C-alpha cells in the first residue's frame, strides 16, 4: 500500500495499527487545492501510465481535475445516491447509475437486517427518489462508461470518505471491469473507511486519516461546488488542462 508522506514529518506517528499513516489534523483551502497535493504524489509514478480518474461526486471532480491534468488521463464520474440511516450519521448503502443498490460494507449483516426491518419503507422510497435524480442527470454526458476503463489503472477519487458506502457502490460497479490496478486518492478519510480500503485497493493516497470524522465539508475552507452541469463541462474539457 502507498500512503501520503508529505505531512508525516509534522509530528511522529502515534501508536496505530500497521499500515496507517497518521498526519497532523489537516484542513484544506479547497477541493482543488487538495487535489493538487494528491496530483503531486501520483505524478512521478503514473505520469506515463495508462490511467483513468473516476470521481465519485461533483465535489470529487474538483479533487480529480488536477490529478487528471497532471497525468494526462481521462476523467469521468460515477453517479451515486447514498441512502442514510435516520439518526445514525451513516449510510446503509447507495445506488449507482445502473440502478444497482450496494450495502455499506462497514455494517455487519445483522446490523443491515435490523435497519432494513425498521426502515424498509423509507429506504425503498429513498431508492426511488435517488434513481429519479440519477435519471435526470444521465443525459448530460461526462458520466462513466465501463468500456473506457478496461485495461487501465483506475484512480478512484473522493473528496472524503466518511464511511465505505460510496466505495462499495463503486467497487460493485467495477466488478466486470478488467483493470491494471485500483488506486484510491482522497484528501481525508475516517479510520473505518481506511480499514475497508486496506482490503479493496491496490494503492491508497490519503492526505489525512481522521479518528473522529466531522463530515466532508468540515475540512475545506471553501465549500463551493459547481453545478452538475458545470461539473460535466469540466469532465468534457479535461484535455484542455493537461500539463
């Protein structure tokens, strides 16, 4: 596994499970600025490799844009609608643009069954609403086509992993895709999400791991995210920003 080394020298790592890279508490000026830091970590190894950047949200496109520009790679986005468990601050899972629902791998089978029994009607309604939102966006272009990913190093980009729900949705979507490596790049993630990444990703580039994750927006000074239409335009124009 590969971890960020940039901030390791700020203070010595605390006693944590092997493989973790503890960094000082970090805040980022913006998602774009965080993406530039990740791009600097990836460019030496992957500048001349066949890569595809797969963003998991509109905010993740801002993180992925400088990565794709530095690597001269294509960028695309997987539409995901997460389904939150009421009052729990965690997602039961998420639905992707093919209509497939995937449960959050951080939850046990017993926990999932308990939540399903308690909130079955609510979850089904949220799935329908999520799929309706996805269908409204699918005609805008810039979204992922599995054929464009085959045989490449896939760099899965998030603007922050609170839990593993979006990761598991993406992994389910990528099951039929024959890839060289699955590389995950994110400015920040919870320890629980990193635990899940350990068993799913070939490499991880994470700038900060949080033991008490406060929500993705908390770690950015500038939380402006373009409209979905502007995000799609960024994806379509990425070749113009190759460095």
